[in-house]
């Protein structure tokens, strides 16, 4: 909806442009009065040199462009709705149209009431409770290291339906039989599987991640021993585990709790909180060493 009172608090966005150009991707937000504002896409792979090699495009390039454009559209949507909430007190929704698929897109912006999850206590978080050596507990399910791959994928599909997000996406991760990821709010829950000595494919690693900022609806929480791994400041998380008697070592910027099979991923930029946490099956961990 168009909230007329919002216009008095700031400029109201009307259109968004996303364009792939020789030097990389560019996005512009056009306000109702015609003012254009550059949208900072951020992240790796957005800009590149125009003096690159003149090789023919590989067969997979069109698919890669389409995937990049989809990810950037989602990034623009999140950044714009955060801006409109901060400036106008409302959310924004973008309806995208392909101008020249996959490299040129135009989106029409509408405004709506703020998401209830913006306000603490309005929407329960989606809590993933890690249990070292056993797996993880979800609000309405469990993901144990004894869970067969097909059952694990079924559980991820149920998570997507509960959280009203797209179906789980499969990806290739070296060293694992399969990996699938589902969005939870603005976070993600990933499962990787391995094939044990008996030939059965089971969960080998559970990974929960969330970027800095508002966590979306619902907000993904990853807990261990009552500690919110992605919500408490990283320094406090490490101190709490050491106070509990756990060894914490640093490997390539990651914080690892070897006895628990837990890996904590460092904050991004100036952020203070861990961006992800992973729990690995001890048996799978032995195979990956």
C-alpha cells in the first residue's frame, strides 16, 4: 500500500533498476519525485575490470548470470526495505520485471505496514539448538546425525513451508555427498551429508548462518548450552565457553571448539557477532581430517 503519511518523513521510493554492465552490476533507486540514489550492492563479485580477457562465454555463464541477478535482487530488496523502515516506518516490496533477462531488471515499489518481527517479542524466533555428538533440535523436528539424507531433505522442505521461504537449494560442497540450504528469515540453515562405512548417506554437518542486521521473519537463532551463538557479541561467546571449561582454538580466522565439533565463523566488517555456526558429526569429522 502507499502510506501517504510516510511522505512527510522522507523520500518515498517508486522504482528500482538493476543493470549488469561491462564493469559490473549497478543499482539505482528512483524516488517518487524522480530523484535517483545509487544503491550499494556490496559483497564480492559485484564489480570487475573492463579490461578482462576476451574469451568466448562458457556454456554455464548464462546460468551464473541469472543466479547472480537473483541474489542481487534479494539484496536490493532487503536493503531498500531496511531503508524505508528506518526513514518512513514502513516496509517496501518490489515487483520485478525483466527488461533484458538476465542482466537488466526494473522493479516497482509498494509500501506496507512494518513486519511484526521488527519489534522484539512480536514473533517467536526459529531456534536451532545444537547438541554436540547428536545433532540439532528444531521447533517441530530434529536433525540427528543418524538421520538419513532423504529424511533430512524432507525436514528442510518442511522448514521452508513453515517459514514461507523458497524450497531448499542444492549446492556442491567439496568433501560432502550432498548439501542443501533453506532460508530462515534472512538467515540460512544448511545440511551436508556423508556416506558412512555401511553405505548409508546421513547428516554430517549442520550449519546456521545470518548476516549482521535485522534477522527477518522469523529470526534464525543458533543456540548451544543456552548461548545464542549469533546474537551475543563474539568476544562474549568465546569468554562464556572458556568459562565453561571448553577449549577454543583459532584456525584460519575461524574459532573451533574441538571437543564439541563446533566451528564459529568470524564477524563481517565492523560487526561484533559471529555470522555462522556449524556442528559436525564426530564420525564425519574423522573422515574429513
